[in-house]
C-alpha cells in the first residue's frame, strides 16, 4: 500500500510522528486482507475480530513531509488463534527501509474470547508464507 506523507502527519520538524507509522500499518493490514477477499467489516459481522495483541517496531530512518512510502505486509507465524505479520515501511524514491515491525493479531469472537482462525484465512496465510519461502 502506498501513502503520501502530508504536513498533518509530521511534527514541527517535518518528520513523521512515530504513532502515525502504526496507523499506516493498520491501513496496510486492512488492505492486505481486502486484496485476498477478506473484509474486516464482514469478518466482524460474522463474529471474527482481530485485535492487535503485540506490536514490536524498529525505527530505522525518518519519513519526511511529501515522501511517498510503501507499506508491505507478510505473515511470519500462524498459530491456532493468532497470526504474526511482518510489516515494512520504505520510501519509494530510494527504497530505503524506514520502519519495520512485527504485529500479532488474535482471532476473537464477539465476547472477546480466543477462537480459531477461519480455515479460508489460515489457508491464504499459509500459501503466502510458502510463496515467500
């Protein structure tokens, strides 16, 4: 997913405010699942919620006002009721890695109790991991 950095995304020095990277990653995860035919709103309506339960981020270099960045998403681990995704944010014009993170999502039902990841999502994630290897 591509994101243009606007003035509103930056601090007084023109550098992207650190919390905004989490927003870009959230949007990219939503678009990742959408690109595979899974819509977050439909999953929620069917009783499948995927809240973030763990987030690790490394900030390598800053994104600046007017940069065009790319956010990539790929699965790294699939458990019974959780999935860990690696997300990378790079600047498009030079390919420089700006931020990298591991995000773990838990699959939960409406009562916020863990439940198994739906089979079709699990199969898609497994195929993505195989293709990346």
